[in-house]
């Protein structure tokens, strides 16, 4: 028998929160007070007192601690109602129930933003935080030098916490997140061209790769593979030889004979299963949290088939496809690309006076991935296929690439013809160039005399055709009979 077991009969006879138990052959009383908040399911307060020798002493301790426990519960409720308390509950919830939307890395970023940037609302009651309060968070961040992207992320964090609290029923008085409709732009700012994605056209991509190849730049293999596969920088760094499958050279030579776009013209696959997690200093799942496969095209195949023979070492994940380049794991890959472009006079800054060393040169490493998307879309590859190959989940991001690729605009103005007004209407054309006019202003295209002549010509043609057709002897040719009468 358990020394601390208490019988149901004894518990039913004792006052509330008091129980009797046996330990070491002696009988004791314990007081256990547990109060749960009726407003917030995460909030509770408890007090446990053991080894009380008499029932009367247990009742005294219970009566003393019930109001104190209730007071502590009230304090916890007040603390939880503060924004920082709600953020802590947000973190506990998604730690206990992880999801793709709020994974470990993203959750850590949300909490870091709360701790680093949101002191203004941290100790305010969440139910009393207004749109003006959220806007002040953005304004204070701006005054401390936060960029547009950082302020945009701050807005997203505030909105995510409020949306979660409302969905869980913790803020029944709040109907709309106060951060939902605030603007992260501050005084004197606007969404100008520096907000757009840096995109290179086909000729610029070729120029960049050709100069990098001629200069034997150490990053050339990485850039070449990125432009042909759309892999993120973290996925390229984590790429291993076992994740690359290629057809034999004999098969590839036969595939070279097929026209581009042929269904069977596929030289292999790159399987994207790992990515370098810079914040955690380890390898983990790709950003989309699932592995994907990228088809290898002709150009990439003939590059990889020889490049893959290089030995760059290995680790527990397999043989490295690329060497451990300086600065790659330190997020310096964008700076390397900008410095190369600046040194070679490629793609000058959009704004006068900008310098590549300051990170303002008009190209980033992510530009490579964006160019892959726009080039694929421009070739006519469906959006859903591009998203699947590149691992994009956000439809809004893909719409940006669709706009930049201009695939919906191709040939859209071809039907505009204003100089040649007498062009005949073509019913097979996809463009309807009919000249619509008011019914009262409709011109007479054919006069009555021309109409009569047209009818007579049709009748004569019909009569000639009928004469050429031989009829049986017992059939009367009424058309010929009418024509004879008319001419008599």
C-alpha cells in the first residue's frame, strides 16, 4: 500500500482542500489549494502544505492560504493580460503544438521582436492596446533605425499574437487585431522602386555567368546551379552528391537530339532535403518543411556531370557538392555577389551614389532565385509547377514574379490597329476589331440597285448550275420553266 494513499471515505469526511495520508507509519494532513482562472485556461495558482499533524491546524492553514492563493491568481491574470504575458502564452502554445506556420525558428524570431522592439506596449493590458499604440511601436522602431522590412515584420508579429489570442478566446472583447491595418511606412517614406524585386533579364544573367566563368570565380558553380535550379542559398550550401541523380552520358547524348520542351527530355533530378539554418548553426529541413525535386536541364547536366567529380570533403550528410566557401555560413554570400558585380561594372546601382560595399548595389543573392522564377514563367511554365519546383508556398510572392515576367502581357496589345481603318473583319482573329456605331448613324453599305443586281446574279448562277445537272425524264424542271416565262 502506498504510504501517501488517502482513502475516498476519509476524503469525503474532511473539509475541502484537506486530505489525510500516511507516511512512515504516521498519519498527517495536507492542504492543497488549486485555483484556475475562469478567463484564461493557461493561468492558475496553487499552494501545497504537507505534514500537518492535526485537522484543526490544517483548517487554519487552509483558511489562511485560500485568499492569498486567490490574490496571486488575480495578479497572474493581470500579468497575463499584459502584452508581454500574452506573448509568453503564445510562445508556450506553439512550443507545445508546433506547426509549419509557427516553427521553432519563426517562433523564436517573433519573441525576439517582442523583447527587442515592443517595450512600449509590453506592460499594457492587451485588451486596451489601440491602433495608435501599435503605430507608435512602428514609429519608435523607425527612430531607432529599423528598416522597412524590420518594421513590416514587427507589424506581422503583433498581428500574429493578437490573432492567436482572439482565436483561442483569450480576448473576447477584441474583435479585430489593432495591428491589422497599421502602416509600417513612416513620415517621408513611400513604396518606391527600392521595394521591388531585383530581376535580371536573360542577357544580364548570361553576362554575369560568362564573366564569372572567365574569371574562374570560386562562386561561379554555385551561381550557375542557382540560376538553373532556383535553390535558396541555404539549400545550395547543404546540397550533397547523393542528392543529385543524373542519367548516363550515353543517354544524355540521345536526349540532346530531342527538341526543347519534349516530355522525355529530362537529365535527372536534384533532391532538396536539407538547408543550412544560420540562426541555429546546424542543418535542418528546407524552409517549406518538405523535400522536393528539381529537374536537371541540358545546360546544368553537362556542367554537373564533370563538376561532381571534384572532392570537397564530406560529413554525416554525405559528400559535399560545393566547397565550404568563405562567408557562406556567415551570410556573406550576398556581399560577395554585389562586390563581383561592382568590380565588373555589372548592373549599376538604381540610386546615384550607392555602393556595393554598403549593400546598395542593385542585386542580391536572392536575385538568382527570383530570376529562376521569372525566366521559367516567361518560358510558359505554369505557375503551380514553378511553385512546386522552387518550393514557394506564398501565392502573393509568385504573383510578384508573374508581374515581373510579364507573361500575361505578352501580345496583349497586338490587336490595337488604328491607322488602317479599312481592314476587313477577320472572324478567326482573337481580337474583335468591329467598328461599333450608333444605330441612328449606321451607314448604308449596300444600295437597293446593287442588291437587285446581286439577287439576279445569284439566280442566274443557280439556273446555270441547275442546267448542268441532268434530271430524269419524268421530273419537271420548274426553275427552267419560270425562267422561260420571265424572258418571254
